[in-house]
């Protein structure tokens, strides 16, 4: 039985009769092909990537498994439409904390239409992409049974300053409630989620090493999805924090040149995460992220280590 995923944090969503992805109980994620060439480009990428013998196994596992395409009733009621059939990378979690980070200081690319380039250019400039080399596209962090998820409004997290991004990345791995504006993120899960030989940092470093060498694909406008299950960490079970690359509607051929846009953004993200692991207490942060743009309040003191961010009531 197909349903709308409640764990989706960014992108086109299938709520309110819109066209968006669906999931089922078998652990598959069905992403509808968009009408223009974006859908066919994403299919072309997955087809090429999944049969590319030059992609090493430890890199392949950082991408969702691709099961081809399938005609399904679209979520917007428009009838049968081809969907990409992908592994649902959060299906094994009951309360997944998920962050979608769009990598690259630019999301446009020379081969795109002038209209697309202009739209991307505007978004990149208005978000943290240009300054940080990435932007948080959306996230949800599980608090506990009572508080549920903290899922701040997407537009609010896309243009955060470096200090605010650091707060959000800390909240992602903290045991205190993410919605609580008065508690400093304690980073108590940082070592088990970001750190360790198979944690998020190690996976990002593997990806970086590959991007320093591979010249086959340029992953324009693509995201890394960070996923883990807080309850497993609390119970002392292996967290199995995962990095997965998603959204390949704008991939172009590398033509023998490294993807310096993706690589640069990835290095920037790696630096943020490394610093949280090496010096989690070097900043005193208070964070509250309000839900609406109107209520947004970001107060950053001139003292670079004392930050107050408002993203939630
Ligand atoms: O429609 P919007 O404004 O939400 O923009 C979508 C983006 O949302 P965001 O800019 O992050 O709010 C959206 O970004 P996310 O994947 O949500 O990070 C995509 O860039 C999408 O374009 P495409 O399907 O990749 O070609 C974008 O869709 P298009 O505008 O290109 O159709
Ligand atoms: N394979 C997947 N498994 C689980 N969730 C996914 C998967 N692919 C995408 N998502 C979810 O859907 C969101 C949007 O995906 P994306 O491919 O970027 O769509 P769009 O092209 O509409 O931007 C992601 O932020 C994530 O929450």
C-alpha cells in the first residue's frame, strides 16, 4: 500500500494533492519523474551509476539502491506516471533524525537553461550556499515520545550563518530537546553519530577521497542526507548513522574534470562536523528556531562564540 512519507524533509512533497514521492512497507521510495527532462536525467544517472564498474563498493553504498522505474498512480491524482524505484534509506528507523544538505556553492551549471541558471543564482545568493558551500535544505530531529520531531520551516534553515549552522549540526546530535530554546546542545551523541570508524565523518571523508579523483560525474544540485535513529543510540545500540547522496536531476558529465563545486562544499561541511567532534564546547550557544518567517529572529553577538538563534517558538 503506497503512502506519503512523513520522514521527507525537503523537495517536492506529495501532500495536498501535489506530485511527490511515495513509499510502501517493503522499504522502497518511489520518486515521480518530473515532466521536463529532470526525470529522465535522474533515471539516466541511476542507470549509468548502478552499472558503472569503476565505482568502488564503499562509494556505491553511499547511494540509495536503484531498482529501475515503475508506472504508478501519481500522488496528485493525474494517473499513471513513471517513478524511480529506490531504496527508502530511512525505512529501518521508527523515529529517524534526518538532515538534507545541498552541496556546492552553486547549484546551477553551464548546460542548464538561462531561466534555471537565474533562479539558482538567486537562491544560492539568498541562502548559505554561496558563503558556506552548502545549505541545509530541510531537517527533522527526534526529541522524545512527548515532544516528537522538531521540523523547522525549510526556508528558515536554508540561509543560516556559519554560527547558526554549527548550532543546528550540534542539535542534530544532542540529547536535550531540539525545540528547547534555552538549552545548549549537549552534543552527547556526537561521538557515536559523527565520530567513529564508520560514523558520518568517516563516510564523508570516504566520499571526499573519491571526489578528489573521480571525473565521471558532476553532481550539480545534489544533496547528502544524514540519517540516524536516536533511540538506538540511547539504548547503546550501534547507531548505524548513514550518509546517502540523493537528487540527481541535474547531474552532468565530468568530462575528465573533477567536480570542484561539490568537492569544495563537501570539504566545508566536513570542517564543520570535524570541529564539533574536536571541540564541542568551544562556543556558548543558545538556540530557538521559530516556525514562521515573520517570527524569525537571529541575534548574533559580536563575540563570535556567543550566538542566539531563533528558529522555533
Ligand atoms: O520549487 P521550489 O522553489 O521549492 O524549489 C525546489 C527546491 O526547493 P528549495 O529551493 O530548496 O526550496 C528543491 O530543492 P531541495 O531538493 O528541496 O533541496 C529542488 O532544487 C527543486 O529543483 P529540482 O527538482 O532539483 O530541479 C526546486 O524545484 P523547482 O523550483 O526547480 O521546480
Ligand atoms: N531514497 C530515499 N529514501 C528516503 N528518503 C528520501 C530518498 N530520496 C529522497 N528522500 C527524501 O525526499 C526529500 C527530497 O528528495 P529529492 O530527491 O531531493 O527530491 P526533489 O527532486 O523533489 O528535490 C529528501 O530531502 C529526503 O527527505
